[in-house]
């Protein structure tokens, strides 16, 4: 439990996973050391947004911790959304592991995507947005889910011939949505449009 969580265990706002923690601020910041503030990069749990969080001097966070992304939190001074390119190298490499862990922790949520996916247009289905899923595989998934909802990624892989690793397919799509700016359709990673 990080310092930003309340004592009753309720984080009190949207949470994010810390991808990188810079105790002495950005390296390219030319200000003297005593003026630099601790900084963390984090990935939102719910909508996979990327955040830059300026922390107070007494914030004790480390990579992998859950952090409340709310200015009302005690240890947070400022929060802002950032693009993938703005992340540090460490945060970019940690992102893959964080997304995989989130998909594992919330397997039901992502299996339900396979159960509940709907057509986007007359010719395009949400399942077609996933890497490696074309018309034939999409139709196999739709036929199998008519017989009953999928219970897990293992169940999905066993029932749909040709879909070898449904978990990895979801992870790849989430990472693509986070990294790419100009995707027309987003299913998992939301962004504020400017």
C-alpha cells in the first residue's frame, strides 16, 4: 500500500500503476537540485491513460505501486496526461509488463470484451480491431459465444480454433492504442481529444 491510499484501503479516486519514479525530477531540468520535485509516470488502471505525476517531497512510491491520480491526494502536487513519447525509457519498458499484469488481474473484464464485442459499422466489428483476427476468426468467435459466454482466456482458446493466445492479442491491442496517436477506433485506451 502506498502513502497515497487511505487507511481504510479505499484509494478514493482513479488509480494508476507507477511505471517509473524519478526521485530528483527530470534529468533535462536545469534547475538546481533542491528546486526539482519528485516525479512519477503512471498508467491508469481503468482507461490506460498515461500520467505524469509531480509528487510531494515525502511521497514514498516505487515502480509497480498503485497511486491515486487525484490532486486531492496528500502526496500529489500536480497531475497531467502525457503521450507515450513523453515517457522515460524506463517507463516505456515497464509499460509492457504493467499492461500484462493488468490484463491478468482483470481477466474477466477482457474476456467479457470477447463476449460483448459489437459491430462498429456494417463492415467492421470490434473483434476485427484485435491483431490477427480477420473475418474467419471473428466468425468463429461469434459462433462459439452464441453457444455460451466465454469463462476465461483458456476457455476462449480451447473453444475457438485458430485463436491460440487470446490474452496476448488483447495486450497487443492495448499497447498499440497507447503508443499510436492516429488510430481511428479505440476500444481500451481512452484519450482526451483536443
